[in-house]
């Protein structure tokens, strides 16, 4: 009797790939472009079902946020916002972000919160006796970005979309309640190589 129960429990955990996800295994360029179109429609459906009217995402200037920006702009022309948040970012951050914005045509908000970040951890360190933890300080950045994105999303009644790909999700390469704190993940089924291929196929410079 208990063996049957165990069998039932095991069957419940099995997740079958959707037809669209199966096509990603060894996919051709044509199939990858078809998956892009599927993702655009999927995003439209998810946002509509949530009672929202558009999407917000953070733009870093990297390939993942570039692809998600394109998906968002195609799914919601005029109702998608890319937010460039300068937080002690790398020198070419603004340049790369502008390139993404110009190519995708997504609406754009740019702001710097570097001073707020520095002030925050300095104030916390001033009232604690232990040595400053560099990893903890680094994790504050994506959590601050998440807070900004959700505030903007709430003003427009939009959803927050993330830019994590399949490799990052498999490895757990994201910050809890930071870049992992989103409503939807449009490229969660695509590995990094597929993301790069798809950006080339969509004509990114």
C-alpha cells in the first residue's frame, strides 16, 4: 500500500516538456525564431491574464536584457519600459544600454542610485561591529534595482519581467529577491548560446 503511494508521489514530480520547449533541443534557426514568436504571444497572454497592461525590465546593456527588451517591445509597443539603473556600473554601461534602446525602440527611463547605495551600506556598517561583507554589499545592488523596477511597474500597472536565462537558473546564478525577484521570465528556457544566436537572428548589431 505504501509502495503505491510512493509511486504516485514520484509520478506527480514528472514534468513533461511542452511542444515548444521540445523544439529547442538541437533547434534550427527557423525553430528558434518560431520560439521567439511563441514567447512574444506567451508574454502578451500572461500580462493580460494578470490584469496588467504592459511590462517593465531592467536594461544592463548585456545580451540577455537586449533580447528581453526586444521581446517586450514586440509584445507591447508603447507599453514596455526599459530602465537603465546606474549603480556603480561598468564604464560602458550607458553606451551599451543606449544601443539596446535605439535598436528595440523600447520606452526608456534612466537614473543613477549609486549615492543611495553607498549611503545605505555605510549607515548599516556604522551601527554594526562586524567587518563589512563584500558579497552582501554586492547583493544589495540587484535588490535595490528590483525595488526600483517594482515601484515603476506599480505606477503604470505593469508587470516586471526578468532577464535570467536557462543556464543562470540551472546554476542558481542570481540574487534572491534581486534579479531573481520578477513576475515573468521570458527567456528562462533558452541557454546562453541560444540567446546569442537569437539576438543575431533578430538583427542586433
